C-alpha cells in the first residue's frame, strides 16, 4: 500500500495577514502566493532540526537530485495515499487494533471480484497495511496533533527536509518554483 514518506511535526510557524492573524490555510491565489513567497525565505534562512524518523529519507533525497526529488516524492506519495492515510490515522486514534484493521482490509479485499484482485501483482504490499506502517502512521497522527487546528499547510510534515535541501538554492525564484510544484503535485495526486 502506498503511504506517505515519514512525516515530522517539528515546525509550524506561519506568517500573519495584515490583521495579525495566522495564515493557517490558503483559500485564494493571492494568499497562496504570499505564503509560498514567505515559505521560500523561511525555509532558506531557518535551521529546522530533522527528526530521527526522517534522517534516512533526507539522505535518500540528497543522493537523488535533492529538493527536486523531495518535492516530487513527498507530494506524490502523500497525495495519492491521502484517503488511505486518513483511514489509518482515524483507526489508530479510535483505538482500532492492528488485527481489527487487518480484518477490515481483508473484508474489502474479499468484496473485490476475482478479475479486480488479479490486477494486483503483490496484493500484500499494494492493498494491505503492515503492522509497522500502522504504528508509524498512527504515531505521526498523534504527533501532528501538536499543530494548532487552524494551521493546515501540507508542507509542515516535510519542512525539516525541505529546509535542509533548499539551503543550496540561493535563487529565491527557484525555491518558489520547487515549493509551488510540491503543492501543485500534492493537490493533483490527492484528487485522483
């Protein structure tokens, strides 16, 4: 099952609007552009410690095209898995055991026709959540609850990685381009 790369909730600073209110979401193009412009500088100039669960992911991205790779894979994986991730998070928060989740997934699998089941080359990996991933996603959900509810930017779980990989990108327009791509691809994948 495709799930997001490890997420970390260590920084959720946001800019404020003219009235002094946090910009916790971007509901229009003007606000989005302001936010991305701010974020491009914030991540460049701010040192955000990378949590242990993201160190391996950071190194993988460093070895493979840096920020370009990071914005693609984080937005792609998380966007495509948004619904599955939300279901796992809700199950974990509601106290569903891994065994109970597994039974639900098996029920859904058994409801598929044989021809639909045959589409999958590796059903275990493609359709079922492992116990390790269930625990990881659940723990990340608990960690995310530190972020105030009015702050909902999709970059927050990957800020530490983005901040490290954007440091060598001295041109602000280039940083903006990468961050806009993250949001564009995340939104595209999440709506499919």
